[in-house]
């Protein structure tokens, strides 16, 4: 378990499949994560296994309540780079700082425990809330990829962002970063 200020990140478990299935098919999550089709429970179980093989998947916990998913994947060990993904699946927990605390907690873990030099991600350009969240954690825009996702009858750009250890430390400050530093 990796403890943050508001959330804890626990390793994604097989028993999470049902709740992850519900989250993945939530219209807001479905759109923002840019899934191509609704997920079945079998799809989710396969995704959990793939996530474990290819990365470090976590369930975002608020107390005893699972509220979302976050993780690292696409590791490039030589370059010390990985990709981050995130969503808060429980609507009642959106917009209350849990996502930001989850990102800060995972980034602290990524930079201190796995010795990454950079963490990357992409998001849909029209997801202003996500872009603002990532910027508040030190991410900067590396590229804007035009017309990469077809959503609601229109093309949407993707924004590629990344953060270094130094950029993260500058953005969150030592006190907040230290508050999220706990070994798993």
C-alpha cells in the first residue's frame, strides 16, 4: 500500500474486476480514457492480467472504498521513462482532490522508488480538467496530436505531456511531496 494524504494506492486485485468493469463503462470514464468499445467483465480480467505483466496497476482507495484506478506502464528501462494512466470511477469522488493526490502519490513513488527520470501521459485535448490536474503536478505539454480520436461525431486532439523529477518537485513543493512518500 502506498499512502498519500487523501488516498492510498493498493495493488490492483482480481476481486476488483467487477468494480473496474462498472467504472470502465461509465460514460465519462469511457470517453476520457478513449476506449474503443464498451468492456465486458472478461475484457477487464484480461486487462488486469496485461496491466500486471506490463506495468504497475493500482486501485485508488479512500478509506476502505475503491474509487478509481491509476498506474504506470510502457516502461522504457534504459531511458527510465514510464507512462501514467488515471481515472476516478466513482462519480461522487470526482472534483474533490482525490485524483491529484493519487497522481502526486504515484509520482513520488515513481521517482523515489523506481528511479524514473520522466513520466509521460496523453489525454484528450478537450479534457480541460485533466490537463489542469496534470499541470498542477508539474506536467508540461510536449505535443498536441491533431484529430487523433473520433468522439461524438467529431475529431478530438490528444495532448502528450510529461514531467521530470525536478518539474514534479517544483510543482508540488517539498512538504506535499514528502507527505505522499511512503513505501508500498
